[in-house]
C-alpha cells in the first residue's frame, strides 16, 4: 500500500480528504468525479485523467479545498 506520508496525514487530519481502498477495476473516470494525490514535492495534486479519460471535476471542489488548506498549513507553524 501507500506510505503514510506527512502530506497525506495533514490532508486527512484537516478533514478535507478521504482515503479509501479502491480495486484497480473501480479506479476509472466513469466511476469517480474527482481524485487527487498527495506528495511532499507536489502538495495536493488533482488527477485530471485516468487512462486518457477526463474526470468530471478536475480539479474538483474537494481537491481545490484540500490544496488551499494544505498551502495554509505550510504558511503557518507546523511545529510538532
């Protein structure tokens, strides 16, 4: 599975993201409205297409809000 990254943790703690186990066959533009990934280098990165098919909302409201919240956290004090 995915590593429990710091960026991922901050997004989940903010309540703006939801993590789910999705079988590869379910990960398609026909089944998802929006999706994003998190990365220390990229922050919150919306996923625009899956297998060349555009997602309905890219970037969607959730990804946009999560990116803004993550950016605000970086601008603040992240002392443990």
